[in-house]
C-alpha cells in the first residue's frame, strides 16, 4: 500500500468539492497553487467556461485528469431516449478533448428523476435493464474514442433518483456481461461513501481486479447525516475506515489517484484555500 | 396473492406510526375503533404504561400482536456487553407476556451509536461478528421461551448507527449459520423501506421461504427524502412497488399481517384517527 503521509502526489480533486467557491478556472488555479496535480471536472463546470478554454487552462496549469464527471442518466421514457444517447456521446467527445482517462457513469434511477419529464415508473428492474442496454450502446461510441467507461455504484439511498446500480457486485456483473474479455473499455469507479457499508465489498474488490478498477473516490459518512445528498464528510470526520478500503483496492494493483469528492453544504461555505488545505492534510493523515 | 381491497383484516399497525399522538392505551383504543386487529408495539411504549397494564389493555381490546419492537443493539464495547445481554433477555420476557409471535431485532451499528458510551470503532466487520455471536447467545434464552427472533435488515443508510445487517442475503446467511435446520427459532423481518432497492431481493425472498419469513412491514420511500430516519412515506406516496414485494413474500407462503410502520415527522403531526383512516385506505388500494 502506498504511503501518502509524506506528500499529496496522488491526490486528485473532484471539482464538485469546491463548486460553489469559484468557476473551473478558479479551481484549477487554486489546485496549481496547492500543488494538486489532478482534477476530475464536472460537465457543467466545463460548459460554464467553455470546453476550449477548459482544455487550454488545464494544459497551462499542467494538470492531469483522474476522470470526467459524468455520463449516464440512461433511464428515460422512449421520448427522451435519443436525448440521453446524444448527451452521452457529447460527454465522450468532451472527455476526449480534455484528455480524461475515463468517464464516470452515474446511471440514473427511475426515469422520472433521471430524465425529468419522463413518464413515472416504480419498476426498478426495468430501469436496470434499460441501464445495461444503454451502457452497451454507449460503449460502441466510447470504444471508437478509446474512452473507458467507469460505472459508479451509488449508495442505495440514491436508488430512486440517481442510480439504480447500487452495489459493486451489480456493477461488476454488468462489466462481466458487456465486456467479458476485460478489454479495458468498461470498469468501475469506487467511492468509499457509496460502498463502505457493503458486506460483500472486499471479495468484490478482489473480483474487480486491477483492470476493472478505473477510479477511487474518498470522502466520509457522517453520523448523523443531515442531508442525503449534500452532507458528505471530509475524510476523518465520519465512520468510514478509508485506509482499509484503499488497501484493498491497491492490493489489486490500483495505482491511480485517490480522488476527493465531497458534496457538502458545510464545506461549500468555506474559502477554497481552506478546503484544499484540509483536503491535503487529511489525504496525508487519514486516507 | 391475497386480495386486500375489500377489508383490512390483515393490517397490523406498528405503534411507532402514531407514537407522538398518544400512549399505547390510546393507540390500542384507536385501533379497536377502526377495526384494526393487530399491532406491533415498541418497548418504550409498553414501559410507559407498564407491562401489566399493556397486557390487560391488549386483551380487553382483543388485539393480536404481529411482533414486538425490538431487541438488538448488540454491538457495544466489553463494558456494556452484559447490559446488552440483560436488556435483550428482558425483551424476550416482555414479548412472552404480551403474546408476541416474534421479536424484531435491530442489531445495532458501530458500538458508539448502538450502546452510547462504548468506545468508538470504525470496524464494521467486527461489529457484524459481534452481532452474530450475540444473536446466537440470545437464541438460547429465546428458545426456552419459545420466542422466535426476526432479524430485520436495515437500509444501508443506517449501517453506522442502527444496524450493520443491511441486506436480506446477509440476514439469511446468519439464519443459515445459526439455525441450519430451520427450526423456526430464527428468521427475518422484511420492511419494504429497507430492501426495495436490492437487486438480489427476489431470489433472496425465495431463498428465505415461508419458515424464515416472520414479519412483513410496509411504508414508502419518498423522493426527496428530507430526513434519513423520520421522513418515511405513507404507502402510495413514494416509489416502492409494494404490491410486487408482497406478492413475492406471499408466493413463499407468508400469510401473516402486513404491518404498517411509518417514522414520519409529517404523519406524527396529524390526528391519530386521520392517520389510521389513511393507513386503512392505502392498505386496501396500494399494499
């Protein structure tokens, strides 16, 4: 297991962590200032400053990407199917332009939440079938761009509205069906927030192996959690044994960035430099 | 599958649903008024009016029990182990006095939340081992009283603070290890709120079979959920396909009560009669 205590060489910042403190150019500037070498930007943040400018600012700052957030939201009624398909193809094009190593997929929950306006459904099994079909289709486009897709299992608390893929096993089952030869085109993005509770986590990480482990995210689970989406914790402030999960991932050969992604009303209120300083400190002491 | 549309013969009320509107005697009185035949009372509600009086009021109203809430909170540090053991034995004695068909087990999460004052831990695997050991021990006492124990898997959102048994599979694995002969001493209580998201739900219900299905609870998952504990929905107000889960349970031969358990700041503010009328209406139209 890598020793993170001496530097933050392997820290990547998911830019949602400071999305209220500045635009993507501000965030990149702050990362350069704090010696952070990689980010994972969100599409809306890229769009806000323009894709061309984002590419230019990233290169100028010498930053790498640890991923691109996000594709997915595959579930919809038939009327919105083409919209979802086109939207995801644009995500691939953007990821390619930005030099991202993979696209994170938040697959969508029930169609009325994933693509608002879609006819309401309570059929989660059907949503899951639709997700798998849509990933298969997106893979065709993404392969041409040589852009790996990373399915992110989301905590079961988000099953209705954000992602109906809720366990590592479920994500890996999809990978095995759609990419049985482990070509590198499909894998998983594991965020400790979503998976820490899973009694099958360690065997599933071993099953994933290095070639399916495309991204590793950290934050913490607070007790109590006061907001189901936006009360995630800074590493060390909650109950997750982060280091043991990282150890399991690295035991499979994962050697990429440890990406910090914190959706938090509390941290969004603090100055960007304070957040980044804390991220660096906790990366070294807790992650 | 039973037809609930014509009456509410198989409705049981978990008394937490109206716990802020009156004491247990008031609730039993209201149930009798609305033709509700069964309840599942909580220990604190029984204690508040006294066990003897609770027994007497129940008999007087002619109500059955569909369960007794609750045993568990097994996880603690060593200093509190005896306290947890004694507490659970008292739960068995009370359940016996009340004529409950089983005790619901909410097993506890990390020890500092399950038994406050316990030394803090982030080791959920260790908590799970402790839970299994404690259930094995409690079974010895419960068997003498001929009192079945029903492990309730809780939604992964409660893994830290309320229960580290979070899937039906995990609960059934414990049952198979501790009661391999399916003697009836150990089974599961399935609440749609906790399990609806699980991609393995249907095969696990089939695996459980009639002799492991000791209780069936309903409410609904709201989107958005504004409070992780106390914003559960009235059946029909959320996204759970309740009838399909009930169908799966009844396909295994489950023929007991459909118990309504709603922790909701919103419903706790409404008059008891209005809540019960709505429960009955939704039991007939949605469950």
